[in-house]
C-alpha cells in the first residue's frame, strides 16, 4: 500500500511543507525512519531526530518550525499524536482486511442447540457448547472454547486459544486476546478442623460489557454467586488476575500483572498501574489512579486521587517519603554523630560533677 503526502494531508486535514508527491508505504518511529516511511513528532524532546531521520514524511504540529533544514516532507496538523493514531488504526484495518473471514473452518464442533449469527467466523479446532449464542459478525479464531449457555454479542474478536466457561456473558465489540480465560473458578476454600481446605462451589458467572479489550493470558474468575463484572469500555493488559465477584468500572484501564482480589470494586475511569495488588472487599472511588507496584489494603472514598507505594499513600506524601528515604543513610550518619557528641558531653558532665564533689 502506497500513499502520497498529499493524500495523507487531505485525510488528516493538514498542511504540507515539502514534496506533496513523495510516497510512503509503512509507518515507523521517527528514530527508525527510512525512505518510504511515515513518522510523527509530538514530543519536542525528540525534535533532534527530525534533522537526521531518513523518513519520507513526518507529521508535526501546526506550531512546529524546524530550527535547521529537514530532508523529509512535513504534514502539519493540530494534534500529531492523535493524527498518527488515526493512521495506525486505518493501517491496521488494511492489514487485517484479509483476515475478515466468515464461515466455519473444519474440523471444529458446534453443538446443534448453539445459535450462530450472520457473518460469523469460527476457526478450526474450536468448540461451541450447547445453547451458546454467537452474535452477528463475531470472529472466533482457532482453538477457542465457548462454554454452555454462554452469550457472545456482535462484532467481537476472540483470538486463538481463548477459553470462555459456561454461562459467561460478553457484550458487543469486545476483543479478547490469546490464551485468556473467562469464567474459571473463583479462589474459594474453607479451612477445616484437620488443617485441610474444602472447596467452595463457584456458581456465578462473568459479565463483560461492550467495547472491552482484554490482553493475552489474563484470567477473570466467575463469581461465587452473582457475577464478576467488567463494565463498558474497560481495557485490560496482559497477565492480569481479576478474582470472583470483583467489579471493574466503566472505562478503567489496568496494566499488566495487576491483581484485583475478590469482591473489590474499582470505580469508573480509574487507572491501575502494573503489578498493583488490591486486597479483597474494597471499594475504590471513580477516577482513582494507582502507580505501579502499589499495594491497596483499604477502601478509597475520595475521587480522582493518585496513590503510590506499598502500602499505598497519597502521591504527595509518597513523593516526600521517597525523597526522605533516599537521604536516610546521610540522616543516619548525622544522628550517629549527634548521639556520639551527646554521649561525650554526658560523660564530660559526669566527670565534672565527680570532680566538683571530690573538691568539696
């Protein structure tokens, strides 16, 4: 696929500086740009790359004026980052156009009671269980398992190796990446007098609402009773654990290796960093932002607040504590020195008192 700088500029409603007929056939980072590549410059700290890049076209802001000559054609737009994101999406759609299949590959198994919508694709070695429902336009890749009585909406993309347990409910336009497991048992065991553990039956399900994206190798456990909820617009990274009866609020994003314990509720529009641990039966307010590796063992009632550290604390407190922590070795030396001086003064005082008593 080739596009001219003018075609790109017209698509983005931009302005051209340079050769409008130069062509590009790939997208790349500006530091890796080569002839035929299209890049963007949004952050000025990377400006030096624009003077050395071999890229043919670079998208820049309307307020960018090069400090020295550039060899590439510039397309000036209001927001270069957003503009490039639009191009990435269009490029991705073009790349995946050949994957927009419909029909059923063989071998696979579809139970006679399953309901399959129009324009659905089911890849080879997939298994669709009894009474499962698959909505129109959903693409199910190879080696996917859909459990009994599950309801899968329309326009979904389910990548290879995904396992969706019985009675799961998935909305529309959901993307689930490879090897993710939806609806596995919640982690429930009751301690017994003899020191063993008795499994507690997990009879609930998982409900995933519209426009959710779930990364690879993520596990979302079904509820003990009721449902585990992933609300509209949630974006989950790879390698995340969401426990039974948890609820992730609308448009929340969760980074890799985070763990959200049972029955905890994360508010809308929250941001959970990588490797964050959230204890069970907690409630986090809307707009909560949690930095990487933080540990949350208490509920958060105040909205739109940032938390860092383990155990977590408000961002400003954590920053002050971090600065203090870096100075602890020096503080220890000063305290040791002061203690030694006080000890010497105390010993001198004792000697002086003894001497005066002897004189009397």
